[in-house]
């Protein structure tokens, strides 16, 4: 387990999970390791990893996985939310949150989950407020400036970078599968972290164009073979008939020093 923790923290460092913001909420000071010269707060990754393990045990304690609602209004977390739901069986709510989802029973998307997971307490404040009305526990990815009202389990981490969000959900999903016994701890999870990364739709369109062969390299120069060009001939070839001709002889055999045919005329 210690080796797994070290590897996970190394991945967190690569994905910049430890980078907070310049502002710090007084309730998040306990998770701050130190502050850089630029004023950016550094998050204690050991505590972040421990809170991830606590959150995974809360998720496993719920018998029906569909009773877990995971929401993200932040675009960077939408793909990670859908992937997390795919592997753990939770109910995703990516994109805009419909007000009244947890409180208004006449809405078409009314839900009664037993646990709510949000990506950012500031952007997902509506879902957290409704969960408080319905007495639903909340797990949230909290940056150093995130408000902690009505948040039961705060996972201190960078919730503004797409790599950091994807890695946190990947670690959470892997730990849930470990605790459920779906995969063994002796073997690594065969799902890559890259599948949780959010990708820009424009980048996807460019990739599709490249795959279909539309993205030609217009800067590449066409290959030209001058040796086989029509009518070009071989300039080094002196075996042709014209090669025996003398360049000293006048063209056409005419003598330009001779007087013209009408030479008797006086100009």
C-alpha cells in the first residue's frame, strides 16, 4: 500500500494537483502545506490522498451504485464524470444542473440519491444547496479558495486543471473497484488516466480530419524528377547528333560578312 501511495502522489505532482490559488479559505488552511514566493498555496498531497481513500469508502458503503449522483458543471470535469460513472455504476449529471433535481418532485429529472459528489463547490453550489435541503451527504473536490458550506468530505486538490480533475476521479474510481473486489490490488488497473482527460471539441475535429487524410501538409514540397521529364533529355548525354556540331560554325551556314543580295544599291 505504501508503494501505491508513493506512485499516486508522484502522479499527482505530474498532474499539478498540488497547486492551489492565491486565496485561501480559513477552513482550508489545515490542508495547505506552504506558500510559494508568488503567493500560490501548495496543497498537502498526503492529506489529499487520505481524503480520497475516505471518500472511496463512503462510496462503497452504498449498496446500490446508481444511488450515487456525481455532478460537474465545469466542462473540464464532464468527461471524467461520465467515465467515473461508467466504471463504478454511479449516476452522472454532467453539464448544466437543472434546479429542483433533488427538491422538486414534479420535474422530469427528479432524483433521490444517497450521496452527491461534485467537482467544484463554487460552480456546483446549486446542487450542494439542494442536497442540504434533502439531507444528502456531499463529497467535493475543494481548492484552497473553495467554500465548504454543506460539504461533508472535502478532498483538497486543484479542481481547475483538466489533468488534475481527471486524475482525482481516476484514483477514486480505482480505489472503489479495489474495495468492491472487482479488481485485485496485486495487479494494476488496465484503464489509462488519459481516458478521463477532457478534450477540446476543436482538437477532436482536427484529429478526425487528420485520420481521414484531409489534413495534408501543404508546406511539403512535391518531389520532382527532372531526369525523366518529357522533352528535357539528358544534358550530360553528348552522344546525340547535335553533340557533334561545332559551336564556332555560323548558324545556317550563312556568311554574315558577305554583302547583301542587293549590294549594288547605294544607300
